[in-house]
C-alpha cells in the first residue's frame, strides 16, 4: 500500500498547471504535503469556511447570536450560514420560506458580510483578518471581495486553518462542534456538481457529508466529515473519525475531472492514514 506522501504526490498529476495538497492530523501536525505550499490560489467557495469561522468567533464571544434575525422573512444568522434561509444563489428575493429547503446561496454569505461590516465599521475583509487570519498566522490569505467566494490563500495557510478546525484555539470546542453538526436536519437540496441529495446536510457554514451519494469526498469518508469545495478546483475536508484533514488547491476549475479524481484520492488518503 502506498504511503501518505506517495498518495499526495499522485495529486500533482491532476490536469492542472499547479496543485498543492496537505494532510493535517488531529493534533495539528502537518502529516504530509506536495506541491508549492506558499503559492496563492483563488479559493472560490472554500472562502465560506473562513467567513463562517470568523462569524463563529463573534458568536462564541457573545457579540452575535445564531438565532438573530438577519434575512428576509425573519431568517436567522443560522439559516443564512446553513443555506436554509430561502435566498437564491444570487439575489435578495427569497424563493422559499426559511427552514424549508437547502438552497445553496452566495447571497446569504454576502448578507452576513454586509451586516458585520455595517455594525463593526470595518470592511468585512478587515474583520476576517482580525478575527481569524492574523491570530492563526495566515499571512498568505486575503479576501478580495465577496465573503462567499473571493478569498485567495496558500496550502500552508489552509493547513493552519485545518489544524484549528480539529483543535480550536480561537473558540470553545463545543461551539465548533455545534457549528459542524447538522443545522435544520432533514432538508433536501442540491450539492452543486453532484445533484440532489436527500437529505442535503449542512452545518453553520460547512457541508456535512452524512449519507450523500455521489459526493466529492470518498466512499470511506465518515458521515461526520465536514468541509467545502470551490469552483476554482479547491477543497478542504475534515474527517473527525479519521483524525485528519485534507487541503487541496489547484488552478483548474472544478469539472468532471475533479468529480472523478477527488473521491478516489480521498479514499487513498484515508487508507494511507
């Protein structure tokens, strides 16, 4: 059986000009990596994980509440963060009542960012840096626009974030555990690129694998696995049962190549672990 370093080296053969991957164990240690760890890559929707954690820092500190009404028809911060607010992918007009459908929404995260910026008096990019990036030493990460999709980061920085997601230092462990558990259970919806899922489980900013099939993680991934992938050809997953997290960044947009390569890669990583 190939070792973990060998498996990560295989990712460099993906059909992209540049790839960087890393595996971080539950104790925060970098188990292995491949590619250029300090090369910046656009994250696309993996940005939502960073935004959600910055929000969690505020909730944990008591300056925000998940049950606070922020969106249309009384939808709460929790509805917005878990794609249960009824807002569409883009636009401010809801297409469902809060808590009735899982509708993947950039608009929801943009609303969260606007609200925090208005109340703090800081651009959300500055808030993200203050709450998350600076404390974790993520010097190669920056938000260039939307809190939903416009961060740029390095694999080394996301490895630091993956360590935080397994052994939190900025929030209480029970706060993080609640955020990566299923919010509003039983809602159906579509995982972009992988079709309708019944149910389509999400936490508060993090997709929860559950029993979804097909899926971008592996067949061997535990139901408690959480994370996100991005249209830029990026992903981060954390598998609590495996005691590890994986970061993958590429400069090729998500497509059939990724839907085929990522699950097999994940299974090989888990087997090597």
